[in-house]
């Protein structure tokens, strides 16, 4: 079916939400975040930053992770 090719899903998933192997997972590589949540506000702020600010923030996050803070 063309729609399955466009959506990159199987006909079984389209009709029932279940893959051929019986699993119910649809492996998405994105998140849905409430923009009014803490994470949503961080994502909005990140989106408003220029490239150098984003890079600097990524460096801070990496440093925190390396320290075992998270």
C-alpha cells in the first residue's frame, strides 16, 4: 500500500497498531513535549539561541554529565 510506504509502516501497524512480530512498538526518533513544562521551556529557549550559544550550552551539559551530576 502506498500509504504504508510513505509513512514507513507495515499494513499490520496501520490497521491494528501491532507489528508482524506481535510487538506494539513504532520506533519513533522524536519526542512530544508539552511546551509549558520545564523541558518544553528549555527546548524553546534552545531554539531561540544562536549557534555559538547552543554549542556552549551543549558543552555545559556534557561537563555536567561527565561530573556524574545526572
